[in-house]
C-alpha cells in the first residue's frame, strides 16, 4: 500500500478557488470555490448539465481550467509530482474496463498499474464491492450496476487518501446504493476524504457530510447535511366540506389561509404549524370540522428544485 502523504489534519484536502471552464460561449463552470477537510464526504449536487463532471475533470487534471486554482492534498495542480495520483482514486462517467478480461483480471491489472505489492488487495476490494460472484465474469458481460462496482473497485484498490467519484450511484440498484454508502462512510470514518457528484438530493442527504449545490456552473449554496431539515418548507394543509367558509373563520382569527388549486386551505404561520390542534378546535367550534388536517413537508427533491429555481408551479 502506498505511503500516505503527510497532510496535516487542519490543512484542507481539496482547495478550489474561482475555478472556471468556458467552452466558447458555454460557461460550463463559472468561478466556483470548494474547500473540503480530511474525512469529509462532500457532495456536488446539481441537475444534468450543472457542471459537475467538468468540475471533477478539472480537479483530476483531465481538462485544463479556463481560470482558477486547484490544490489536492496540499499540492497545487498542475505541476504536482506524479506521485500525487498514488493518493487519489477516481471514477469519472462510464467506468472503463478491459471488456475481454474478467473482473478479477481487470483488478489484478489495476493493482499492478498501482504498483501494489499486497497479494490481498484484489481479494479485499472484490469482497468490499460485493463482486465475488462475478469475479470470473468478463467485464463486457456485466450489468451496468456491476460495471459501476468494478469502476469503484479500481478507484478504491489502493486505499487512496482522497476519492473523487462522479455519480457513484449510477446504475446501482437500491441495495447497491446502500452498500456503497456504507462503504464510503466507513472509509471516511477511517480518514479517507470523498468528493462525489450526484443529481439526487435524497441520496446525498444520507451519505454526505456537506453538500454544494451547483447550477449553471455556479455554486448556489453550500450546506451541512445536518442543516437540511431546517431548510425544508412545512405547511399545515386542511380540507373541509366548505373551504370558503372555513377560510373566513381562519381569517377572522388572524390566520392567513391560502386556497390551493385542489381546494385545500394552507397555513404556513408559526402558530398553526406548532399548534395544529388549535386550528382544528377553531374549525370544529365554528361548525367546519376538518376532514383532513396534516403538516406537509417539502420532499427533498422539491427543496432542491426550489433552490435551483425549477420548482413546479402547481
Ligand atoms: P450531467 O449530470 O448531465 O453529466 P454535469 O453537471 O456533469 O451534468 P457537465 O457535463 O459538467 O454537467 O456540463 C456542463 C455544461 O458544459 C453543459 O452545458 C455541457 O453541455 C457543457 N459542456 C461540457 N463539456 C463540453 C464540451 N467539451 N464542449 C462544449 N460544451 C461542453
């Protein structure tokens, strides 16, 4: 296993400043800053075309930025010594494998390219990624999800200090997504730093420690995953037999009901949300008992679409 580079725990593992990539008039990435500390799982979250892959390719030195500065593990790009890549594992878009070779042969080759001396490296990564039943299968015969597992196995095989993964959940079934999540969380707890991209907020909300939302090449917000619940909108939704009369009752009690397209009354005031029983009592006493009363929360995807200005208008 390669020596870990001596990155002090206070030094960011990833530091990106004002990173930009323009393709003619297309501003694929437009001046983003990212700082990731050791042991974090940082998710770049964005819709298709937001600029995630372009950012990741620049972080890996695969494409040249139009502007900006990137430093990984305390070493600036470009111009860092080639041994930087011994500490980095990556998966970008469709994972490449030799189609005629088996899973095990592909991984032995990856181990040799990484100059790994441990004979266990291949067996360990096959076990970690749940690839044992497919070890002797040709890469060309794998399902999309198992091709993704093979790509992840190649990214992990040398136990790098930093993992950069573009859409690691691609093609995986729900059980596979959970397995990869647990694996990444275990690696992060051991000090591995992970930067990944995704377009699914619900997925990264369970996996990442911090989320950077990118849209049209810009970082529109960064938030700690633990702060997500506070960002999610809540509303009290009420159905009655006579919504118009019930709305008048609520209004005269100082509330501000909005009538939805499907004739529900919606309240967003603090008191209504904290004491829905008061609203129910008020309506019962006024002769308009609710047939339905519930606090609805934005699901995470609605929150994400709201952030990116793509909220459905209904
Ligand atoms: P997806 O999830 O769909 O892969 P993404 O967030 O990874 O999306 P990018 O692939 O980084 O987005 O693309 C960002 C923008 O840059 C898109 O508008 C894309 O069309 C454009 N783009 C990317 N690569 C090129 C290129 N080589 N030439 C021209 N435009 C490009």
